[in-house]
C-alpha cells in the first residue's frame, strides 16, 4: 500500500483559512477532482479537490482547523483505487424508478418550452459542493435551515429533505422558472413601500425576460505567470516592511497600449493651440480697432490705431466682466468722444462698426454651408440659417431707416440727444455716396470676423474636438451673431447653448461643446485684461483732439 500525502494547493496570499466542511471519510474511494474539504476566507468559499484517484487512508485535519498552502489534509492510498469504484452519491440519493415509470414515461409538461435555468440560491449559507448537490436533487437551499457551524447547510441537511420536500412553486413563474419566495424584509429594519411608475411597471417584465433568455458569455484567456508571480512575491515581501504592497495590477497596466488611454493631442499641441488662440484674439482686437478707424475715416476724422486699440481693449474689459454687452460700447463712445472732440461722431462710428458685422457674419456662414452642403441636413442647421437671415433683414431695415432723409436724416440738425441718430444718418449717407469708403469698412470687418473664427478653431483643436473646418466656418459666425444680446455676460450661456445645438449632431459631446464656448470666452477675457489699466487710469489722449468739419446737411 502506497500512501500519498494530499496537501492544500496554492490558494494565493491566504493563510490560516478555516475548514468549514469535510466531504470524505477514512476508507472512502474518491476520483480526481473530488472535493475533499471546503475552506472559507473573508472573501470567498472554495473546495479543495483531490489531485488523483484512490482510497482515503487517514484524515489529518478536522472542521475548524486553519490551514495554509502546503498543509497536509489526508493520506491517500493511490494503489487500491481501481479495486473499489467511487460511490455515486447523487445517484444513491435519488429515488429508484418504478417499472411503470420506466415503461410508460409521462409526457413532458415543458415540451415545446425553454428549459428553466438553474436555481439561484442567493445568499444561502452553503459550500459549492452542497450547492451543486442541491441543484442535482432539485432542492431549494433558501428553504433549508442549516445544522452546521454558524447555521451552515451541510450534505446531511440536504439528504434529510428528500423525504419531506417542499411543494414546488407554480410552474413557470411567468418566465419558465419557479417564483422567488416572498421575503420578510422588515426583519432587516424599517421598510417603506412606494408605488412603481407606469414606465417601470411596463419595462420591468421585459428587462427580466431579456435577462433570463439572452445568453451571458464571459470570455477568459489563460496565461502562465509562474515566474511573474514569483517575482511579484519577492517584491511584495520587501514592500511590506516599507508599508505598501505590490499587486499584479502594477505589471498588467504596463501592457496597456499607451495610445489607447492618452489624449489624441499631447500637452505640447494643446499649449500650442492655446497660445495661437490667445495671439489670434489679440490680433482680432487690433483688426477690430482698425475697422473702427476705417469707419471714423468716413467722417473725415483720424485717430491713431494705438489710441483706438486702447479704447477698444478697455471696452472689451468692461464688456467681459459686466452683465451687459453694451457696457463696453458705452465706454468706447465716451473715450472716443474725447479723442475726436465730438461725441456725435464717436457714437455713429461705433454703431456703423457694429452694423458691418450684420452683413459680414452671414456671408461667412453661407460660405461654410457652400463648402459643405451636407451641413444643411443636420437637425439644428436651420437655426444658424434663421439667425443669419434675421441679421441680414435687420441690417437692411436699419440701413433704410438710417439713410432715409425723412427718418434718421431729419435729426441731423438737432441739438438734443436725437443728434446721435442724425450722426448715424450722415455716416450711412456718405458710405452710400462713396462706395470706396464702404469697401474699406467691409474689408476690415471681413478680416476681423475671420480672426474670430480662427480663435474658435484654435479652441476646438486645443480640446481635441474633431469638427470639419467648413462646420466651424458655418456655425461660429452664427453663434457670434446670436450671442449679441443686450443683457448677458459677454454672451455667456447663449454662446455655449448654440455651440451644443450646432456641434452635438457632429458627434461632439455636450461637455466638449460647452468647453469650446468657455475657452472662447476665457481667451477673450484674458486678452481683454490688457485693457484693465486703460479702464482704471482713464483717458490719456495720444492724439490732439481734431477739429472735424461740420457735418453737411444732405
């Protein structure tokens, strides 16, 4: 007789794990992979299988003993295994069939129906071996009271229920499985019942049916990490003394491709786009001051670009920090009035400068749609078209009123506040009579608005958002037109909402679209801080106040 010591195999880092159940006894014949004992740690319950066939010679452990890797469990006689075939415990427990049942089996009641899935014992206090035995015998462990340690259900408890089995639940339970027994949840603490909504009442059965009938697949791969685990344990032993642990995750994470978890744009690219956006914002402010200078030239008034840029930056600073987009324009009119020597011309120049955007922005939007006509098929593209059409209609309506001698023109000689309307009439009339002046104003406006589009393009790429260039050209001018409302913090909220409407159909997440709008505003705010000193110090004219010629009466 050859006795072999059967020991606890590798169970990971667990040590001193208690034995909660022993499945064999001396003299019993067993097969390979037959469960010998059941261990229970604070995380899981596991069976220790037999490594080979044989007959149990001597048990070296008892219930309650704590074992670790390498602890002897029993002595196994491996030579006499063939003389005594293993006992088929499940077959012995099942009742013997009667001859009548063998000769004439009853027709299956479930014929034509799906086979019910195995019973889920939930939180039943039982080992994997006992659970497997209960499934084979069709016994519900949730209805058994365990006689083992701490109320654990043992094999003997399962065997005793064969003669007094509980009546089966109504067949099918609505989904081909027994109904779940009712639970008294009040024993766990206070309960509160709330009615289900109609949506939950309707969707619940369908979700449950899908859960039961759709196959759930788990794919696993096996890899030999013997050497890696040995190396990890050596590192872990050294790390314990320093107060930390080394886990397998530290090695696995190095195998994840870096390009699958890093942003598409590296930090250098993001910084480059941010820097380009800030620079283009400053260039845009200079271009806007140049556009303002072209408008003042219509009134035969010259102010240096440096002075107008100072006024414009101060106005941008006020407009970005106060809850009104017109606050900055009021400041510009006030400062330009001192530079030009007349507030009438200053007011009219700011109005006409603003008015130029009403025609240039729609042109850019329609150019974007012409470059990529499929953008018109997007759900909210019509909003962009409607905004720009409204801008064009407003432009021509204001132009007609301002140019008509009997409308705005009749205020040209007034001395009260209506003289400002008359000054606008004078400027529009001069542009109408001298198209070259209009061309200079529109050319400056066109270049400036293109710089705004480029600022947003930089913001989009700084955030790693993928948007076609034609879409940027089509939608950004529409956003710029829509955000010009009298009461708003530099269009904050309106700008972001329009960007969500226009960019979301292109696959841009809502958060990214809002981020583009906030970054756009942030770059304008940062650059406009250059105007804070000019706003705080006040007017320091770099040019002597000119003596403009009296505005002729048309």
